[in-house]
C-alpha cells in the first residue's frame, strides 16, 4: 500500500492547507513539461494520486482506516489466524493501472497504423469520461437560458419572484463553472498520464486529444440538433 503522506512529505495529521501547499510544490517540480527527467512524469502522477486521496475528506478517512488496519495486522502477525487486509485503491489509481496495461500493447505493437489506432483508442477512452459532464453543462445552460429569459417578467410580477429566479440563475452559473473547472483539471491530469505511459510528447498528446474531442463534440452537437429540431 502506497504511503501517500510520505509521497507528499507530510505527517499523518497534516492539515488540508499543508497537503495543498506540498502538492503544488511537488507538482511544479515534477511536471513533465518542466522536468526533463524520464521518471518525473511517474513521480508527478504519484503525488497527484496522493493529493486527490488526502485532499478529500471521505477518501482520506477511508485511506487512514485501511492504513491503520494494515499496521495493526502487522503487529498481530504472530497470531495463528490471519485475515487478508483490505486494500485501498483510488479511482485514478485504478484508471492508471488499466492505462498502463493498454500502453503495454502499444509498445509491443510494431505496425505503425495499429500504433496510431491505439493512440486514438486511448484518446477516445479519456474523452468519453467527460461525456456526462458535457451533457450536464449543456442541460444546465438550457435551463439557465430559460430562467434568464423570464427574469424581466418575473420582476414585473413580483420582486420576490424575481429574486428567487435570480438566485436560481446564480446557482446554475455556479454549477456550470464548477463542472467546467473540474473537467479542465481532470483532463489535464489525464493528458499527462497519457504522455507518460505511452512515452510520447505532451504536444502530440494534446493534438490527438483535441482532434478526438472535436470529433466527439461534433457528433454530440449533430445529435442534439436532430433531437431538438
């Protein structure tokens, strides 16, 4: 089991602010775009995984529990009956493991055309993770547009009604911005891992992913137009 606290250079009781501070320093140091060391990318992925677990209250509590259970069982190893300890694996860690497996097929492939297909496949997998987020942004935007179009009339009918609709509008704006920022943050991490495991430049990864995203988005818009026509 990985020691996420050690990866970030922290003690178990570290505050959220300390976790964030250390992660930013390490991420800046090991980011592949700023560090030419071949192992920097893997280190960046490791500290990012540690930060995602420890910065979330629920995942950190679960991690601490599993870690405590494993340490307790080590002390009780002399007992005749043993119980297999629970293992803790974050969502990104599971994704990373599957991505490493897929990248091994890419590196074993000799045919250039099939290697290109593997890259496109990986890009499609990454982009598809955010389809529901894009759908959510679209849905919230449609609802927001409908609410905004009624604001003027609502204020004419009653001030309180106008204030309520304004509050709803701000709520939807907040949700859209929150989802968008989440997508951007996670997408950047996915691209770094894509670059590291497939051992291709970040620029090439960005081009492939942008091309794939445009195709998916074009298909998505086409379906929407046909649906709402």
